[in-house]
């Protein structure tokens, strides 16, 4: 699966370095988390709960 891409251009500062991300650029790691938190990249869809197997009804 490929990394999500930025939906807007933004700057990201990490460890004293400033990086400019352009619209459509792939994101990963801390830059991805920053972009998702600030609306610059789509947030991951929450996982759907798995259907649990229901135990068979006990005879009365």
C-alpha cells in the first residue's frame, strides 16, 4: 500500500529542519501524522469491527 499524499502544500519542522511538502507529495512518519492532524492529508478510516461468531442457542 502506498503512503497517503498531501492534499495541500505545507511546511513541517522537525529537529531544526524545515521541509516544504507540495500538494500530491507522498507522506510518511511524523510528517504524515502532522498532516493528518492539521487537515493536510486524509485521515485513515477507522477499522470496522469484525463480526463475532454468536454461540449456538442452548436447547431449553
